[in-house]
């Protein structure tokens, strides 16, 4: 039995450099058995580097890692696994083309007496895991690509726990989860804590940090800024420590011009139909407006955004831009000159960027023709335009030539947004754009949304975080089972009213 005074895992003076970038600078921290320890910091502060080092994906340039008091070299993920370390990643590591069952067991599939894979044993084991972690509704034979993002995140977490870790790293485990899923996770975490598992919990949601964690370590610019008990620090002080400054106002002022004051809507849709997803969706989005879309997972909001971007063809209904009917047969139709519709997707890694390409290539892709003449690309003009757009989002100039994969999640999201800013389009569809980014990056995205609206742009904004909808939007349309069931404005727009409508409990006078 281990000495309770000995940390389950200890990082001592760890440093890591990538070329000129210092990812970790002499960082030390320790977590004991049964302790849930939050790791906070802006994107790029060093959290992901800590996770990769402890997971065996990369090695520190200097420093020592101890597991239950014993110095170890975490040279590969398999070594980390043998030492009882498991990780559930924010950028989900499941293989889309494999089934849930195959992903759950990979690379530790059971073998029969002849050394071959035993499908019978595998099925039994996966069903047992899914039942234990209350995921019975998920078929082990379903390919992961056919699951929604929240379910994929739950499978990622369940797989890590099924391997019976002594040390568990949870990297933004709630970024794709619904409120009901957070309760599911809290029950799992409580069980693990009672079993003595040491948990490192990374999140940007302070309410969840307070719900789960006893201690907090804050990283900034690769350094350990502070470690303290959760109850010893206010939210305001935590934010100041994370970003190095205070935020006087989280949300920018909302546009004051009332929708429909004059002219045509920037964007309209009427009676959009899509089998099993959309049932008669109609609304107007006005210039200078931030219009919110609310709804629980699977209520049609994702399909709506993809339909408005031409990525899904609706079976019935019309779409208008500035009062003129348009046809969206593909995203090319949405972004072409004269229409100017852009979309920031829900999953930046698989839908928003090409991780292995440079920021310059990613950002210029939608308008590459502007920089080409007779088949030749004007690289100077391209880089100048990209540099100007990235500067607007405070992305480091090295993004011009470095691959997106080398940047933090927050900077990847900024690049995903920059790709559409550069087009100059006046209608921006933003599908949960702050998912999994830090408080500082969120503030920058909020400010950008406010800026776009003040410049006369129109923003359709979905968020899985209700406070964002209330804080940013002039109106919020609530979806339930593919239908808009409520339109909330001004004083009636509250977190309570949004959630009431999202759960299907809608007063008759709120239905639009």
C-alpha cells in the first residue's frame, strides 16, 4: 500500500521548448491519491504540454516525473499505461472508422487460446463497460463517426476509466457535454475519488472547477503562477491569475439598433424542412444583430447551421439574402461573391482547419482565387492579407508559416475564425465557437462578435453555454425537436427562460 504522504504523481522542475517557444518553464506540481486537482490557464499556457508529457506522448527537455515516489521515464503512452496513467483528451483520440467496441479496447483486445482476437470476449467486455458507465444506449457496433460530439466525448472518457487508472488526466472533459452529461461525469469522478484515483482536471468553466476540484494550479506563459485550495480564491481573482489582468466586462455592449428598423433582413429562411431534424424553421437575421440559437443536444441546431451554409440540402423551404432568394447547393454557393455567408464549425480539428497546413494556407483557402493570376499565386499579397487578419485576432505572426497543429486549441480556433473574416462576408454562422477555449480567448471572440455587429454584419450564434447566449445576443430562438418554440428578447431573455424553453416547457405567449 502506498504512503498517503507520497504524491501519486509529481512533476519537478519540468521544462519543454519547441524551437523558440518555451512551452514549460521549470514547472512543478503534485497530486495525491483521491485528490481532484484543477489545472487552469489560457490556451498556450502549458496545460496541453503537461498532459502530453504525463501521457508519454512527448518528453520534457529537463526535470523529473515521479509516480508514487519513484522517478520514471514516460517514453511512450504504453509506459504511461503500465504505470496506471490514463488520459481522456479534449481533441478526441477515437478512430472514426472503427466501432465503439473496437475503440474501447484498442490496443488491448482480448485474445483466444490460439492468440487470435476473440470477438465474443470483446463484445462481452465492451457491453460490460458500457453498462457500468451508464452508456447502454450506445451500440458497441456503431462506427464512431456516426456518433454526435457529446457521445464521442463520453466514450473517450469511459475508455480511459475502463482501463482502471491510478492517475487520470481529464483534458476539457465537459467541453462537448450537455448539462445532464456533466452530472453523469460528476458521478463517475466521485466514484474514482472514493477509489483513491488521483485526477488532473483541465477546464475553463469555473463552476465545474468549484464543483469537482479541491485544489487549483494556474499556469501562465509556461510557468506555475500559483497553487491553492479552491475555496481560498474568488472567481475574479482566478481570472486575474489566469490571464494576468482583470476583465472589467465579460460581454461587449449589445447592438442598440432594433432589428427590422429599415431595409431587408441580411438573411432569412422560411419553412425549412429536413427529415428527422428540421420542422418548419423560419426566422429573419438583421444587419447589426447577434441572433442566438439555443437548444439541447440533438434538437436540430447543428443541422440548421449546416443547411444554412449549403452543407446539407433541405427537403423544403426557402432562403433569402438581402431580400433575394438564393440557392445553397454547397458551401461554395454560400461564400461566393454577392452572398458572403461564412461558418465557424463546431469541431475545429476535423471541420475548421487542416492541422498539418500552415495558418497562411488555412486562412487564405476560401479566397485563394483573389491572389492568383494565370495560374500563379501572389504569395506576397496572400501573406499580407492573412497577416492583417491574424493580427486582428491577436494570433502570433509565426502562424503564417507554422502548421496549425503546433498551436494551442485557442489559437487554432482563432485561425478557424480568421479563415472567414478574410472573406469579408456579412453573415457569420458561429456554431459553438468558444467550445474548449480559455477565458481570455473567449473574451477576444466575444469582442470580435460585437465588432462584427457594430460594423453592420449579421451573426447567427449557437452556444452550449446559456450565459453566452444571454450575454451576447439581442434575441434568442430556442429549438426543441427541430422546431423554434420560443423567441426571447430584452428582459424576458434570461438563463432560466432559455433553459425552460429548451426543455420543452414553453409558456404559450413565448412561442414565436
